[in-house]
């Protein structure tokens, strides 16, 4: 921290959500060296000169009428793909997705997502490109490829015998199709060898996979336990794509840390989530995105489309029940199924499931930080925390203010640098 305050940024006049609650009044937020160094009424005064004016080199941001929040953390994205489900992806040149992902990364950051957990597809190259400043984007936690059984949600072999090249395999993305405890253990080790921060498995079918059913279980409890044990040996953890109740149950009993989607959650699995303190990442926007991709006129697999139509209302009802039971919800969107940069559209959908304004914002900040990157000081507007911050062009006071919130982002700071 420099005595003179040179290089410091002071944000003044905003309503501040600190990661759990709104603070009283409009406290100053001081950023120095990429870190939040002070929050509070008059906190900027220590950067003043004796005569009361701000010291040279201090940037003052007048955020009157705005809301300041921690940078948002999307716990479920796929940054190597966009608007998936169209059959035309089969014609894409092999390396094109690497170039396309640069734009997806930038749009995601400009949407206010300063950290993201990629749930399959992003490799260590993309993570490294962001971390070294080569590519602008959210700081990444990668899963590399999805581990699941033959014919399961992570197996993109079509009945024709052709494979939809969604996420490899290629040297950066080993195949995740594996059967039996020995094979899934080896697949887990291969993901870590390729740079995985955490492991993604599929314990049920899904919407976008060509021949399975989201209600059916995939992977046995023995297989899930083998993956979880291997991940824990590497001080990591497992997230599970889990839609049907039986597969959600297996995932929880097997020891996963978060359930992704949770479309067919029932009373028993909701209670299990509470008993085991497992997080729920609803991704309500995902099936809606599949429908929108189809409406845009692209050729889709009809079975995929029918599944997306079938789950929308069921999904909402299940998440509403989980919310009222008090399950810990974390913000995640499955963006990549839809269009990158529209991530915050999930906020209004979470509110429709009964979450409060503070609940939605907590899910997208401190709760997501705790799940995705508990080792970093993210997700809070508080002293000594990383200066990842978002300014929204309105004073948030109720869930009605979340409508079109993805249009409201006016400034984004990452590691203390203004990136929008
Ligand atoms: Zn996903």
C-alpha cells in the first residue's frame, strides 16, 4: 500500500452489497494493489492530502445511484462452446473453438463474471492464457473433460457411429468415457494430469446427449466413490451433473460437493442435500437456451429438443422446493449451452423460484466463492479481499430490479484493474 495513494481507486456513492448483505448508507470502497484495503463511510479520507483534496494519482469513481457488488462467480460454464445442440457443430474445423473461446471469455468478463468454473471443455491452455494476461476473461477453475459411462451424458457418439466433437478428445482434453471403478479412477487421474482443478461426473442422463434420459441413473455408487476418493487424494472435489432423483441420491451418497441442474429433485433428495451440506447449482437458464437455439432455425436432434421442452416447468418446481427447504444454492448457468455474456439472466429465474434479492446475490458471490475457490479471497466487498467488483446502473432494492440485470453492468474490476 502506497502512502501517497498513487494508483489507488476509490468508489464512492454506491449502494454496496458485501457478499452477504447490503451495507448501511453508501460506504467508500478503496482499492490498492489489486486488493480492497478499506470499506466504510469516510474510508477514502486517508487518501486525502492535508488540505482535504484527494491525493495525486488516486482515481475517484462516482457511483451515485449504482449498486456495487463483488465480481460474480459462475459455477457452471462451458467456455469452449456456444449454443450447443445444433448438428452443424460436426462440420466445424478442429481448432476453430480455440479461437472462438477468446471472444466467449471476454464477453463473460464484461458481463461481470470475474471468476468461472468450467464444467467441461476448457483445458489448461485456456486457463493459462487468462492467468498470464494473454486472453481477457474470468479467472478459471477447469474440469477438463466430463467423466461418465459409455452411452452416458458425456459420451457424444451418435447412433450413426459419428461422434459430435463437443470436447475433444485431444491431447489437452482426454476422453472421459469410462466404465467400472478402475476405469473411472484412471480417467480421474488423467483429468488431473491434464490440469483439472476439480472433477465433473455425470450420474444421470441429460438433455443434450443424443440417446439417454435425464431421469435415468448413470455410474454406479462404486464408480462415484472411486472418483471422489481419487479427487480427495488430490485435495480436490467432484461436481455431478445430476438430473433424475436416483442419480442425485447416488451422487450425494458418493460424496460429491455440488449437484448441477437437479431437475427432478424430490423430498428425499432435498433432505439428503441438507444432511450432507451439498450445494445446488440450478442452471435454470440452460433448457431455455436449448429452446432458443432451436427457434433460431438451427437443425437440432429432435430427441434433444423434446427433452428440453419436457423439463422446463419440472425444473422450476424442483428448484423452488429446494429453495424453500433451505438448500445452499450457488449461481451457475451452463452458458455455452446458451450465449456467452448473458449469464446474469439466471438471477431473475432464481428469484422466480423464491430466492430473495440478497439470496440471489449471495449465491453469485460469497456462496459461489466458497464452492469454486475457497483458497482465494473472492466474493466479498471487504478489507483484504481481491478487488473483483461490479457496478450495476441501478440501486437494487427488490427482486423486481433483477429484470434485465444483464443489461445493467456498467463497470467491472478484476484484481483491481478496470476491465469494463
Ligand atoms: Zn453443463
